C-alpha cells in the first residue's frame, strides 16, 4: 500500500473572533499536494474566515497554520504577502481585479512585483489569458468585461506564478448558473493541469461536487466525517 503524501498545508485548533462574534472554534484541516477540497456549511459558519486564516490573510487568535512545515504566524507581514503572491493564488468573489489595469496588466502584476522584466511578465500573462480563452481581452479593463470574463482573468492571475495552492472564495457566487459552471470548470481544470492544490469555499452543492473531499463547517468547527470520532 502506497502512503499518502504529507500535507502541504495544515491547520489545527483554529480559533478566531471579531469582537464578541466567534467565527472559528477549533477548526482543523489538512491539505495534500494536488488535492481539491471544498469547505462548505451554512451562512455564518466561518467558511471565509477559515480560508483567510489558511491563506495567511488573517492570523488566528489561537491554533496553528503551517505551510510546508513553516508556521504562518512566525512570518512577518511582508513574508506572508509574498507567500500569497507566489505560493498561494487567490480567487475572490468580488473586487479581485485592479480596475485601472488591463487584463494583461492585472495578470502580469504578481510577476512584476517579484522583479520579472516587463516583457517576460507580459509574455507569461498573455499565455495564461490564451489558456483560459480570454486572450482577446488583453487590452480590456475590468469595467468592460462580463462577470465570467473577469473571473477567468482573475483565475489567470491566481495561476500565473504557478502557485502550490489556489484559494477560491465563492468563485461562482456572483455569476449566473451557466457562466459559473464554465468558470468553475476552467478553475478546476487549470489547477489539475498545474498540479496545484485547490481550496473552494462554497455554499453550492454543485461546486462542492467537483472536489475530491468536502469539509463541512458548522458554528466555526469542522463536523466529523464518516469514520471520524464524534
């Protein structure tokens, strides 16, 4: 029997509150390389807060998140920002593109911030736009894109650095059914081709169905799965 690969990302005993509002109560999750995990649960269960803790956007009040064995709370703000720019890709429901920049400039931005030469960054960005079938939008700004087009550009930007993990928070939530299904198909296919792990936060059963595994949050804690202790 072949042993399962070691987790690339682990979270244990994660607690997070905002004032008197408790968002997470000891949540835990392990993610293996190339795995697609859906985080589901009712509204207000802490799904987005958990994703932001996993991605280092938020630091938990207690508990530990590690990426490749390194604790995220042991990194400085700049180090966590660079981690999200290079090793983590983020696809958010709203506001993910810089409105003043074209599609090509939006996708190239993470590479430019890492010091890549502008022609090189633009060439890689153009390849990703073509791969996601929005190459014709290279000179278009977000305000002139449809919701589905903007989401594809956002996916291209999340993947342009070949990240180890892509975090997607309700990636189809702002899209109609047909456009949402197309965007989800592109996201899952692209991450599988690049062997990136994918974390999907969703309330939609159809989105959760594409994942290898579902983690259900309720009242800030992970519900035990089949065979887990209650």
